[in-house]
C-alpha cells in the first residue's frame, strides 16, 4: 500500500503549527494572530482526513477545495506574522516552504481527480 503523502504532510504540518502557536503564545506573547493560524493550520489535516470519507468524486474535490482555502488562509497568517516581526526570516521560510508544498500537492490531486 502506497503512503498517503498529503495525509502525512498535512499532519506533520499541523504539529508544526501547534508548536509555533505555543512559541508565539509563550515567547512572543501574541494571542490573536496565532489563534487564527492554529485554527486554519490544523484544519488542513483534518479536512484531508475528512476527504477520505467523501461520498462521491465531486464531494472529494469539494472537500479538497475547502482544504486548499484553509491552506491559503494559513499562508496569509504566516505572512502577516512574519511582516509584523513575530517570526524571523529563518522561521518564516522554513514553515512557508511546507505550506507551499502542501498547496502544490492539493492542486495536483484536485486536477488529477477532475481529469479521471
């Protein structure tokens, strides 16, 4: 059985988001933006899991489209945290590369599913 790459990557990303949320709360005393990031960043993996139980191909695509929206929102919060100096460049680039990769995988899955 093949590994489910998006499932693994989205779960690992959610763990990173939880740890980043803890860091922002404890070290930076930032509570509002980090909470938004926590919600959108952890929902990506949850929605990927939900898509596994889709009732149809159309439902599967719809669930992944919602996942893509959450990933884009997460990207927004990360950018905002970086631009407002809560994240340094190294921290930002590290996690930014993860969300870019997740977005590319999601787009690929959606395109491939639509074509089949």
